[in-house]
């Protein structure tokens, strides 16, 4: 649509421009991109990364020898493998390993170590470990496979 | 109830997505329109708005509410971003340095600096589009004055803060900018 109305002064011309400009808005894709950026920035870390963040340990033994068996065990409890990837795994088999990283990442690790650690029980709640007011301040002994750079790869709770 | 900007900013920093969205929706329109008029390009304007809000989101922009309104702060950031692009593209060769308060007697003063897409039609209204193009033909430091004073009704003080120049410089640039714009609009107004 065009208009033939001609402004008679500079003020008229600017008023006309001001009126026409009010219909201009930022394209909607900008808002979508910004909200996606916001979501990425404020994403809640997964239970795996939250757990990995609280783990400290002492070295038990080089872990290379247990790698193959561990990877086989991981298939059972690897939480990212099933359709319900965000849910914590069941804790029925406490001698099995729970993956803290994707299986592919674990399989690629060339110099893993087995370490022993004490994990706050409350940090294990997301895995399905029972936490009560009575035991919330306790720790649980865990064995963990750690990458050469210190990244926790997998965890098991033999004494639970 | 409409929350003030600083409450929304606080909520945004605490991770409230609705606060970020409300802040964006409140300011995107005026900011986009400023950037369109300032840069002469919808694409540049959209990129600028996005960059400004990303800066708010990731904390790289530090807004101090004691130093003025958020809206003016956002205009100032957008202006800097556009200026940076213009300089990078060699599109503002006649502008004074960004922080200059020099009198408008420099050799750059009468040399119009074309926005990089001034002739790309943006408005349906033919007369309004001609006015926009006349404005786009002004040197950037004059364009700023006309846009902020005439289109946004900002005070000399607010414009001085946004453009980081002295009050007197705002006054003299605005006067020259209006004169330059009137000259550009004359052919159009003679038809009236």
C-alpha cells in the first residue's frame, strides 16, 4: 500500500516517518534464537554431571584391565541408552557400573584408572539410592573409573 | 503488573526465562527501529538487537541503573555495534571519532555518508520511505541526533549520554542535522 500524502514541513515528514516505523519489529527468529541461547546458558546439569562434580577419590589400580568387562556391564545400566534417557537408572545390581559419561566416551579412554571414593549419599539420590533424614549426611563407598585427565567415567557402589 | 527493568534484570540473572522474554519484548521494537534507521538495513538491525541481548544474557554488558535508563543504555550499545560495523566496512569515513566532541567544522561535516542500503525500500508508505532515505543520506553523527531527538523524543542530556559527547555538541549537531535534512527534503516538500 502506498500513500501520496506529501509532508509540508520537516516536522510533518518526521512525524510521518515515526508513524510508519511503529509497524517494524525485530524478526521473530531473533526472539527464538535468544530464548534458545537463554535455555542453553541456564540448562540444569544432568544427574551424571552433577554427581561427577562432587566426586573425589584415591587411586586403587590402573583400570585398563577391567575396561572390556566394564563396558559390557555398562550396557545394562547406561542411562542414555534407553528411550527414557533423562531418568535415573534403577539400583538393583549394585556391583554393576553406572555410566557417568556416554559409552562412546568411555570406550575411547586410553588410560583409565580405578579409584575408590566416598560419595555423599544425598548426591546419589538421583540414581535411585534411598535417602532418609537419618542417612542423608552419610557417605557411600564407591569404585570409580576415571579418565587420564581426571574425568569420572563410571561408578559402582559395591557396599550399598 | 508491569515490573520495572531492574527487577526483570535481577530475575534474568537468576535464570528466569520469562523475565528475559519480557525484557526483550519491552525493548526490541524501539531498539530495532533505531538500528534500522541508524544502519539502513533490516538485517544489520536484527543482528544488532540479537547481539545486544546476548550481551545482556551472558553478562558481558554491565548496566548500571544509577547511570540512567536501560533503554538508553541499549541504544548506546546498539549504536556502538553499528558504528563498529560501519568502520569495518569503510562506510563511515567522514564521521568524527566516536568520542569526539569536536565542533562541527571538520571537513567531514558536509560529506554525506550513505547508509549501506539506503535505497532498499523498507516502508510501504512512499512519502515516509522518501523521508527515511533522506535521513539515511545524512552522515551517521547527524543521523543519530535526528533519530534520537526527533523520533524518540530524548533530551539533549540523554542523547549526550548515549553518544558519549558533550551537551553543546548535541545542540550544534542537531541544529546542523536538521538543516541538512530540510535541504534533502526540499525537493519532496516543493511538490506539496
